[in-house]
C-alpha cells in the first residue's frame, strides 16, 4: 500500500501494511529528494551587498527585503574599503557593516567580509584611509590602465611599508575584536593586498610584490582572526609569485576564493571562463571553496554568460561550497532560476536519505534496530559533519524518545559525480565496504517510553540529537526533523 509521501511501505519480504503483523516484520521506506534549495552551515548562495564601494548592490533593497524567495540563499557578502570604516584614526563607523548584517542575521543567515586597501573607482580614491598616507606611509597615485601616474586620482599603499602595516595591524585588531569567532560570520577574506583586495596590482600600480609580502598579509590576519575562517584569493599566485603563496595559505588553514568567474573567454568553448580550478584539490576536501561570478550585467552584455552553464561548471570543477551573486539580486534570480535550481542540487553538500527501515513494533526492553542508506549528492564533503538521529513523537508533537547514531558521521559520505556518489548505510546485508550493520538503540523502560503508536522522525545534528542540517525531505517539523513513518511500542 502507499504510506507516507505516497511511497511504498514494505516488509523485508513482501509488501505489507504500515503496521506489520509480527515483531520480525520491518517497515521500509524509499525517499526522494524534494529538489528544495537548502540553507546549511558552510555553504550556499551569497549576495554582494557592498561591491568595493557602498552604492551597489544591496542598497536597491528595502531594509525589510532579505530576498527570501531566493532558494538556497545563506546571507550577504560585504566588500568595502577600510577608509569607510575608519575615516579617522581610531574612530570607527561599524554601523555601515552592522546595519545590513543584522537584517540577515535576524533571518538566521550569515555574513562575510572583505576590507580592501586599494580601489580603482573614481568615488573611492583612498581605500586605505588618507590619514595613513599623511602619517607617512609610502604609496603611489595611479590611473587604471596606466599604472603609476603622479597625476592619477587613486592611491595605493606600498604593501611592504612599515607604517602602512602598523596601521593595518591596528585596524584588523579592532575588526577581530568585533567579529572573530562570531557564529554569524561565515568567513573573512584576506583583502588588504592588491586592488579590490584580489591579490594583484594589474589594475592599479602594476608593481610586482613577492610571495613574502603576501605571507606578511596572511599572517597579519591570522594574528587577529584565530577562530573565523579566512580566505585567500587565487590571484595571490599571480604576477610571477607562483604557487608558493597558496601553498602557504593552505598550510596555515586558509581556504580558496576565486573572483570574477566568466570575466573572460575565448572562442574555444569558453576555456578561459576561469583559470585556477587545478588549485582547488588543495582546499576542497578540508575547507569550503568560495566562488564569485563577474558582474552579471557586464558578462551578459559581453555575451559571455549565455545560460550561465560555465558557472555551474566552475562549481563542479572547484567543488565549491559558496557561490556569490555579483549583481542586483532580484534581477539575477528572475533571469537565472533554472541555474539557481541546478546549482542548489550540487553546491556544497546535499545529504539524501534514500532508504530507511525499522521494526513495525517493538516491546520495551527490546532493541530498536534501525537501518538507512545515505548519499551526499553535492560536490563537497559535509564539512560540518553530523550524526543521524531517530526521534519518536506522540500525537501532540511531544518528544518521547531520541536515539543518536554516534558512530555514523555524515562527514564520511564520499563525493561523486551527479547522481553517482557512493552510498553508505546501515543494512542487514552490507554490500559496500563502508556500510555498517543495523544500529540497535536501547529503549528506555516502560514507565518512560509508554506503550503506544508514535511518529518516527529522522534528523542530522550533534551527539545529543539536536538537529543542525536541513535535508531535502518533506514533512519537516519546524526544527529540521522529518517525519518518515510510525512505530508501535507494545
């Protein structure tokens, strides 16, 4: 017969009713992915709220608008110049960061930052505050496209200058005092080196800097941000610095970020849509890799975007956990809903419960023997990890039993191609070397777990049974537990 979600309910031997006829009968359910965009720790879509200056793109949104209809949206990314925050030495304007952040934090989302030291926008000639130059820090005026130009309007610091580094040290200390270790902050870019904070000077002074300079900036961030994830830009290895810079970043615990996917192409199947996917294996098995597209309007105008398929390719090739929207969010979503849907099925991790089984009825004192089969349908490991839990609820939604599979960490689920990742489960007849036997949960005595029929829920979370990860299943209870059937305690 048809059981929950319209799925077939069977015993191990023959199709049967929801409640089987003996204690040896088992209920087996086969579940399907709902296709929903999930919001989970360490992954998801991000929107650029500030894009180097403070006029784009979040300012088009009403203060109450957190783009709640964007599937899989996990928060905002704020990239803005240091000078906006510390216009005078030691006097900080944190409200420019905290105001938009609180809108999203209130919705259970996260924020991420990059504070930059050089920009090429006419409205932001001093990304490093002008008072740093006036205090004696060396630097260069430049004109974008020309390099150093005494008549230029924009100023870039000498990234090795001791006065600049001293002032930057103080600024990072103040930023870390506010944000380091906050559960609301997903990551912070090392953004003090290069124009836009991208790790190159090709659009500014064009001066080469050594790998040692990059390490100095990485270490300044590490000095202050001891708990929050830090990200290194792929262009840290540009201008002849080589892979040494990113090898160092990986060694000291930074993750990888690549900006401006699809900013370029040639006529050979878009082979230049991105350049550094070969670096990703240094990072993605251990840390969430971050991508950002080029400005959607610009690449559409240039004919590079088409249906956005190359952004999906980048998510696959980098095994990316985060993808950033570099445009006005409502317009991007309206024109790319199918791309967003496809990306949500692969970005980061996606835990699919394919099958679950349990006895139709159990007597107090017996073991509750549960089986299930899991697959990670995403491109990256479930880096936060978590343990499956079975929860029993009565008809008033009260929790009467919680049983956690502490031996099974979903972090161990392997990554594979679309619909091709290996499954791991608890089964009667294990066929895969990573499979485990059915887990036997000890039921509490009769006066605690009273006889009756209870709903059975599945979740993934910590070792005490608190759910933390969203699953693509129906019948969610509002706390990331998902009803999959019933069980009778005799």
